[in-house]
C-alpha cells in the first residue's frame, strides 16, 4: 500500500512515522504492540470488505436501473412505431 494514496496521512514522512511508532511503543509497551497492530490490520481489512460490498451493491443497482430504463425506452419506441403504422 502506497502511503501517498491515503488522503489523511499524505504528508507524513519517515521521521513522523517513526515518532508515532515511538509514542505508541511508550503508551502500549513492546508486548502489546503486535496485538495492537494485528487488530488494526483486521479492522482495516473488514472496512475494505464492507466498502467493497457496498460499492458492489451500488454498481449492481445502477446496472439494473440502466437495463430497466433501456427496456422501457425500447417499449416506448416500439409502441410509438406501432401507432404510426396503424
């Protein structure tokens, strides 16, 4: 994951990241850091899965709306041509 693609930490450089890691180490200690980052990773993974699911639902709803609109337009066109021919 490229840090430049994440908007809210876009301006963090290596010294800032090291400083944040040091503060986390001071607050939580070396024994709890692996568990802390593991749970952070799980949270990020769940968030990505949830957003992907929502995006998939929105895209499928948009596809259904486009297909329904196309079908309605075709029906109107065929009805108009039938009226003109009669």
